[in-house]
């Protein structure tokens, strides 16, 4: 069913260590094993969990790169046509959408088709820059939202462990369909991963049940799903690209919000500079701390995989919000 092309063989020969880490040790030539291309980190993590000992996963968003502003190399674009399954979120990364359209990949899995996405307006305004104005369906239907890169929805669903469970279950089904010989393993791996995510969800429920305040302040408004699930309120400093400076008017509003709600902390993300957070915190005598949006893992991340970083985020929130 799967043709082992030279392009796929070459990285297999050059990167045995990487393949070992993916659980494909000694199986480089196993053409029956599915190769998954994941668009960004949480999709990579979910794919790796469900594949278990089978197949391999590569990620389009390199560690440390901004997921939103992703640009693809010709080699990455070619890899889409060769993959057995491409896992992505349509409307989040325009470069990936374009590449999938170009390659005519009929094995592309848009996770937005199975995960319930929140509108960008539900929690915050979330505008990551000026690559908007592409011709995606969502933007055609919502021309008034042309300031949003990702059409009209908030892409950061992976901040909700329950939505991740939905994704993992759907991934198990997709992989079982593409590699029926191992379908029992994918079903079992998916079930185990769902259990892990349910445990994580339980820790968030318990850890955030009794807090002095529900509001938390972030520079990158990437936590709308987390806020929605655990009854918190995210106050995004600038609903724009994390690198952009908020306007003086927005800074004034933020000062007021912080005082009204008795905030202790301004959260910034790991992949971008914390100068905005430091400036605001300095004005108000607040702390700064990391809340990781999980868009990519680096050595600066407060953990080395999805569950450990989620738990680090939970602890940071509990401290900032005075949770008992
Ligand atoms: Zn983001």
C-alpha cells in the first residue's frame, strides 16, 4: 500500500537516533508502518501516543518556531504527499493549508472536523499578525473578521484536555483505517492516552476548584479553552502577535483590570520575549511567570512533553490565583 520512496529512506538512514525515539527502531524498512506528518506539537504528541510502537511521526513546526507564522520548506511540502496521514488544523497555519491544497493530499486529517472549536470572540480577540487575508473559506464567510489569521475561531483547543481526548480517539480511528493490521493496537493506545488525559483533566478540575480569583493575565491570549473548561477568565494584554507592543490605551485598560481583580502575576509565553509582561508587571509591582501555550517545545519549556507542561501551567496558575 505504501511506497517507500528515496526521500523517505534518506532521513531514515541519516537519523537513526530520531527514529529510535519515535519507537521505530529496527523498523525503518517496514513500509507497512504508517508515517504521520503532524502540523504542530500537540498534534505530534497525540500522534506519537496513538502510534505507540508503530510507524513514525515528523512535525512541520520545528521546536522553538512560532506555530502561527510557520513557513514550509520545499522538502516539507513534498513530505505531505508521501505521508500516510497528515494531521493539521485547517485555518490555523495558512502555509500548511496551502501545501495540503497543492499536494492534493487526500489523506489529510483536519482536526477541526472532530474537535469543537470556540469562536475567536468568545474569550478574547486573538490576532497573531498580518498574514490574514488569505482565501480560506472561513474568511470568505466572515469578511468582518479579517483581522484574524485563523478565520473566526480560536485555534488553541489543546489547552483543554477533554478536547484532546476527542482528538486522540479520532486519531485512533484514522490510523486504524490507514493500517488495519494494527488497528487493535491503535484502539488500545488511544484508550490509554484518553485515560492519561482524563487524569490530567481531573487534576485541573481539583487544582482550580477553589481559588481566590478566576482572572489571569497573559500576553499571548492562547488560553481561552483552558479558561472556558475550568471557569477562569483570561485577560489578554494584546490580542495581537506576541511580538507586538500593546497600545497606551490598552496598557491603561490592563492596569485597571489588574487592580480591579487583584491580580498578582502577568504571564508570558516561552517562545517570545517577555518585555511586554515585564513592563506591565513593573508598572504595577506584579510578578511575571511562564504559561506555556504548547505550540512548540524547547529547552526553555517548563516540561518535556504535553502532560508535564500542562502540569507546570496548572501549578503556575494555582500560585498566581491563590488556589488552595
Ligand atoms: Zn497561539
